[in-house]
């Protein structure tokens, strides 16, 4: 009887061990896979699960987070700064899609990073973007009186204050990252500052803008696709690249992971410009919130001008498909970035 009971107990123990061990072994093997191991930390935020993800809800959540952070970022501390701060806040708080902060947040979440740690960089990205809009609208540049459905900064404050407001936003962007980023190793913060600086310099936004101005009025025959791509890789895509790469860096992504993010960002940056060029000739001033047809009036070389509308739409979709392919190994964790890529070419303004 004792031997029979012992045998039965041994059989039960073996059965329990098999039931417990099998799932553990399978889980260990799955986590040992390079692709899954890299994505495991990315899957932490519940919002990025494919079955639950809603792009509209995600964008609204991040928009509200961005608006609150932007509002808190600029305050006049003495009467002498009231005018410059008012001018800076006028354009910074004038609305907009807030795509660049969203890209930063989405990238940092993909690698399991902290939204709180990424928020100062998200604010800086929007400050730099706003500076570029203020300067872009000036009479010496695109000479536009409307932005986001409102009078442009120089219309209200004059060219002189508008230029200085843009300058102040640019410098404040770097100050904000340096002072407000908490809980992140100093080396990562320095890398973020370097990426932001590159995005706006001679091989970034400023250099791309100069080439864009130089090519005005030269006609499609004088500006080929290679030149147009160089212009918008730097004028438009460089800041989007910084947005995604900075979010990844802050979360501790590896160099190879950051490179994949940069490939994604450069593709969507060009797609963003193709979509802008299409909207400039297909949407109204009311829909755009700025003067429609400006590129045509300035005789700028655009994607529709070189390729036609139909082919431009195809190119935009091809670029988005290539961007998504760069993030394929991250699976559901890349859902927000993939959704933002789709939004970029399907937006109405």
C-alpha cells in the first residue's frame, strides 16, 4: 500500500512539474529571440497594444500633455520681458498638430521610456518648430500674413520683435532640455542637445531653407529630384528625425535602434513634405490655416511640379511604407509611430 501511494505521489509531482515547466521554457525561448528581446521593453505601455490602440485617442492624449507643458514653459519674470515673452507665447500657443512632440513621446514609449523624462525635449522640439514658422513667415522669407488661421507673429509684433522672439525660442529650447530633464543620465541629455543642434543648423533646417530660397524661380528644369530631396531632407525631415531619435535616446535605445528610428523619421519627413506640397495646390486657405498656393506664386519647385499630383501621392505612400518597414521588428510597440506615419500623409492641413 505504501509503495502504491509513493508511486502515485511521484506521478502527480511529475505531472505538476511538466505543467509548470513547459510554459516557462517556452517563455524563456521566446524572450531569448533577438527581435522579441529588443521589443519586450517596448511592449510595456498598454496603449500600444494593436487590439487596443486608437490613433485619435493617442494623439489627443499627447496633444493635451504637450499643450500643458508648453503653457508652463514660458513666463515673464519681470516687466522688461513682457513683450518678448508675449510674442513667443503667441506663436507657441497658437495651436497646431504637435506632431513633433508626439513622435518624441511615441519613440520613448516604444523603448519603455518615461514620458516625464521626455517632456522637456518634446517642448524644445515645438519651440524650435515654432521659431522656424515665425522666421519662415517673415517678409524676407515666405512673406505670409496667416499661420494656423491667425495673423502671423510679425503682423502683430513687427519684424524686429518677431525675429527676436524666434531667436529666443531657439535658445530657450536648449535651456529647457538642460534644466528640466530629470532622471536621465547626463550622457543621454548631451546626445539629445547635440541632435537638436544638428537638426536646426547648416546641415539641418537652416541649410535646407537657404537652398529652398535659392531654388525659387528657377523652374522645374533647373531643380531636379536629387536637389529637391536634399532640400527637404534638411528643411523638413531633420527636425522630425531629431524628434524620433531623441525620444529613443532618452529611453536608452542602442545605437542600432536609434539608427532604425532615424530611417523611419527621414522617410516620414519626406512624406510630410510631399503631403504639404499636395495640400498647397489642393486645399483652400481656410482648410490650411495659411495662404494656399504660396509655392506656386513663389515659383518653387515642389513634388507635384516635378512628378504630378498622382505620382506625388504614390511617392508619399511609398515613403510611409518604407518608414514602417524600418520598425517592423518592434511589432505592436510601434503602433503609435506607424499610426502617425499614416496620419502625416492623410491629414487635411
